[in-house]
C-alpha cells in the first residue's frame, strides 16, 4: 500500500504468495495501481501514483489487514469506495479503525457501521492525537497511512506496544516519524513525497512459528529456518518459548529494509508451563494457537492473560482453542478473557473444528505430528490464506527426519 502511494515503480522481492496478499493486490488494482503478478520466486513491481475511484466494491477476501489498512488509505482520497469481504471478515470489528478516521475528517456510511460492508468517503483530513483503546498494529497502520496520504500529522498512543512494521518502513524511507514504547508520531514533510521501495522481504515470523513448534515436538534432530524476520515486536513467542524451556538460537543476524533478519536453529525440547502476561499478548497474538498446542504438551499449566482479542480474529480463537484441546483429551478452558491449558502426556486424538481459520488448522496439524497422534482437521484449505506451502513443508520435515534416522 505504501508502494501504491510512492512516486515511480517499487520492487518487492520475497513477497508472500498467500491469499491475504493477493487480496491486497486485487484491491489496489481496482484503485488503478499497476501490480505485476504475485508468483513464488518472482519479484513484484508496483507502479505508484494517483489512486482512482474503483468501478465496483473492493472485496478484501478474508484479510482483516487488507480491510483496515485500506480504510486508512481511502480516507485521504477524494472519492467514495465500498469495502466488503468474505463471511468471516464481515464479522470482524471495523469501528476501531473508522472511529479515529472519522475524527480525522473521513465519512463512513453507514456512520454507525461496526463491520463490513461499509462505504468510506475520503477527502481533506486533519491531523489528530489519538488514544487507542486497543493495542493494534492495524489501527496504528491505518492512521499512519491516512496521515501519509493526506500529509497531515498524527500521534497514536496505545495501552501496550504493538507490531511496528509500518513505523520501521516509514523511517527506512526517510519519513519523519518518532516512536516510543507506547506512542508513535508522524510529521509530514514538504518534500516530493514517498520514494519508491526496493525491498527484500524476509520470511514471516508467524508462519515460521509453526515450523518451530513442529521441531520442538520432534523426537530428535534439528531444524534451521532461514531468512526469518526477527522484529522484536513479532518475536514475543520466542521469548515465551524460552521460558518454557525451548532451545532456539538466532544466527546470521543482519538488517534488511529497517527490519532485523536472521536464521532460527531449533532443537526438540521438554517444555514446562508458563504465564503469558497481558503486555505480551499484542506482540504474539497470532502465535497464541501455536503456543497453546505446545502448552498442551508441557509439564504443568499455562495461562494466557487478557487474550480476549482472539475472539475477533478469523474465528473465535479463544473459545475454539479451548474446545478443540478438550476434544483431544487436554484440560483447557477459557475463563473470561484468559485461556488456561494443562499439559497432557497421552497422544492427542480427536476431530478439530478449524472454523476455516488458517492458524487453528496449522497449529493442530503440528500437534498431529506427535507419535501415536490422530488429529483430524475439519478442513485444510484455509492455510492458503497465509502459508500455501505449509502442509508440503511439514511433510518434508517429517520425511527428512525419517530419512536421517
């Protein structure tokens, strides 16, 4: 989306080929942005410039990131655009983004809309200082995109630190941005605007988490995952796993596009229970499903505090995690916004309702790699949203382990 605002043509190497990224590209193409095909192993070219009114509603698929960031992008445009998505996305909360955008001067129809579909009527925006009630990189990113496109200042304060990819990219591009642990401020400059991007994008930490989990549960061997983004606002799950007894090394550390990158070396480990604090949840929210299934194999109890945000993801992950773990014979319960899991020693066996949620499908598939396990997923197709090659990679890992033995 930043490349769509840039002057000239940007080059993005290593872009994820999952459905969410393709949904973003489809939306931007409807807004007049030229984007080359998104294929594995091929750099993607994005020719930025002026956005144009879309000829039809913008369909964001299953991608909450696409919808919420697009709302920010569209808030500064001198036209109206209607956004929608699949059934899952149409249940996810949008008010957390539209409310501050309306304070900046955007109009939303219907004004009291809390979910998609809705129409955003952009135009001349004003700068604001906003205290966000939730720690959300998507809210923060939407406001930063709106401010960048409209050339107005914005300050966003959060209750806890959230992921900071947008801020790092702004700084990498030479934009004026100041970040503190709980606040970020953007100040527009009088220069020519956003320069084109030339980025090599590292592997996604959230996707790597599932491979990490599979390696930790393995009986022997070691796994190296190369070229992983190791942004500290995305690696909270590694900190938690270290507390649980995991042995994970970070190798070949370097910087790429303002982001720390490196390799992960993972060996099997005997895990123990831990407590995940409310302040940790925003920087590992997508990894809770993986951590929860690992907790089901740990000695003792694990609790995730104030994880209510899981209820408004692609599914009600909080309640589904507890119910699916119980279906496998694990003691698990959602108590208010807390998730409690007690480790079990017997092989997990039972049927899992993924509710079409890619992270639930992958997390429980990893649990199914245990000896004697019989974990049956209600579907597998949802993994294409974020990690199309997941099952092939998991199968290859197991094949390599057997071949080595």
